[in-house]
C-alpha cells in the first residue's frame, strides 16, 4: 500500500483557501471564512491576520463574548483591521460592523470566522449585502494533506477524455483515507486516538453548537439522526423515511437536518435534470462533510471496511463527492455539483456542470476492475446531452486510466488530488 504521509502535531499544512482570503481582503470590506468547527479556520485567519497586523478577538472566550454582547458598536469601533473568531456566537456584531464599514469603506477592515451558516441564523437581519465575501473552508483535502495539486476539476474540464492518470494507491489505501478524514487534529493522530477525538467532536458539536442554534433539548434524538444520515452517505436523503425510522414527526426531522447542515456536518447534493427527462428524480443526496466522522459514527475502522459486507461503496461515494466539493471552492473552473437519477433507477453519482452548460459525469466504484455495464448511467446522459457532455468517468480503485469508448474513461480515484493541468506541478 502506498504510504499516507501523516501530519505531525503542530505542523501547519498550507490551505488552498488562503489565496482566496488574501485576494478578497484586497478589495472587500468584510471577509468571512465559514466552515466546520476544528477544520482549521482559526489557524488560517490567525496567520493572515498576524501578517496584516490585525487585532485578534475570539468569541470562544467568555469575557470577550460578554463584552461583544454588552456593546457591539463599541466592540468593533476601530480604524485598524480586526479579526473576530466565531462570529456566530454574537451575530448582532454584524450590524455594528456594517456601521463601521459604511463609515469607512476601506477593504480588509474585518476578517471573520464562523462555525455555522451565519447569514442563515434565525432572526438575523440582512446585514452585509455587497460588503462581505464568504469563503468556505472544509476539513483538509487529500491534496492539502499530501501537498498534491488537487487539480482534477480543472484538468477534466480542460482535457476531457484526454486526461490521463496512473496511480500507485491501493484499495486499502483509499479505505485508510476514508477512516482518517480531514480534520487536522484527526489527521495527526493514530487510529485509536483519532476515534476519541471524533467522539468528542460530535458530542461537543451537538451539545454546544446545535443547541445554541436551536431550542433542541433532546440530544439523543439528534445523535440517532446523525448516525442514520452517516449510514446514508452517498444515498438519497428522504426526511420522511428518517422520521419513520426514528419515530419523530416529519417537520422535526426536517428541522434537525437543516441544523446539521448549518453546522457543516452534512451536505445536500441537489438533483440535476435540465429537463432532459420528466422521469428525473428531484430528491437530493446527502454526504457527510467528513468521511472520518461518517465511518466513526457507524463504528467502522479500516479493518472492518475491508470486509465484503461493509458499506464501503456509499462511504467511498460520499468521500469522492466531498473531495470534489472542496476543490470547487478554489478551482478556476466555476462549476456546480449535482447527482442524477431517474425513476427507472438509471443514475449518475456526480454531475458537474459549468457556467457554459458543459457537463462532466462521474460514477464511483469501490472495485479495482471496471466493466462496460458500469458506464450505463453515463451513456444514458451522453445520449441526451450530445456534445454538452465533455466526458464520462468511472472513478475506481484500480491504478490505470482505461478507455471505454471515445468519451468514456475508467480512472483511479487518486486523480482527484494528483491530477493537474500543469504536468510539472
């Protein structure tokens, strides 16, 4: 198995989002770095803020938070640059920040972080339209962990079926990556210590962040729901089915799912149709933002995931979808992430469509060999899209790129983080 370089504790890995944050600070008054707790937001903005000589204030500190709540306007009254960490803890600060940047509309005044979708918080007025740019930061990508290009999205749209990749990664290596996930603290730990971290992470997320966002008092119900969602990673998200299994009202489950999305635990992948077929299913799919959390919630480690009866396929699909979702936040190619499925059970795991209407279709297989039948869904889309389909790819655990027709390829999954439009990078 190809070795996976481990991030030693204390080492700060470079983040792709750093470039986007620096660019935004040069022309935007307020920049918000939003993402899951413990994904590295504070480390990123602390480094950038220090380089800019900005004042640092963390709302995780009780005294600082109380000062912000007591007088938000005075808290942000400064002509210097300021970093405010975990701004969702005192969302009233956004109106005070608006007053400041309207009075002095200089770029780079405030750099904020948030561990919830701040502008979606209930009761928060539309405070900063046209004044703030939001940059999402996810847990570490595989390319960030291994310092690889992470250039698949740009490469596949640019090169199409001419994109080639040879891999040394093995099926066992992909399983290790799934169970490791991408939280910096988890990446730095051996498997048993990683499990302890992920257990604590989930407990803190529900007891602290989710409870803050809502008046939920029944934590056990939320924990049961997160486990069910983890078991459905890469599958259709049907709140009614979850409600029946949990014995909860449908509206309650829908509200809980919304909260889990707000704190960046799960991501809905919308259905794609472009009106090609009235038989297309409109139900979204769900993926856990971090594959390590999904596996840990299900009690799965690298050994158990190698068993034939394990749910490796869905977890691998969710892992791939989220690696692509991470890449879409920094790729030059502006594209959106979807899935496609018809009522006749024809499906494509991932559909990427750029602003010109060009499509890359991707299926994911937890196997080291690929058959012609594995391209059924991709050919279905090709017949309907014509020249709008750039290429159809089956990502698999094998090691070579193989042709299955003029526009179809089987390609190793590691192309996601190792491919690049610049062969020398």
